[in-house]
């Protein structure tokens, strides 16, 4: 009887996680994709390191740098260059490349 109660508890918890985790993941990504309303709010929401990365990418000809996040490869970002959207990754030495 104890094994049966244990299995019911495990299935209940697993079902709960399957239902709630996608909803939690969706709400966290939705807020990060919202564009900033103006330049002042944009600069207040990003770190100094991100501002430096944006500056370097803009000096290299990229515009509309956004969606900056840490990945296993390095710091990933999206930007526009020559009217085309590109994905970039910056390694720990500060070198970046298009993916």
C-alpha cells in the first residue's frame, strides 16, 4: 500500500510540473523580448558590460543590438547589419562572430 501511495505522489508532482513549467518559462521570455520605450529606459535596464558590448558591435557596423544573453558559447546577441538580422556570439576574450 505504501508503494502505491508513493507512486501516486510522484505522478501527481510530475503532472503538476509538466503543466506549470511551460507557463513559467513562457512568462519569463515574454518580458525580455519587449522593446524598450526610449533610450534612457534601455540604458538603465542593461549592465555596463552589455553597454560595452553594444558599443563594440555598433563600432563594427551593427545596429539595433538586442536580446543579449549568456550562453555556453559566450554572450549571444541579435543585431542588424546591412538591413539583415544576424545572430552574434562574443567569446570571453571579447571577439565576436556571426552564427
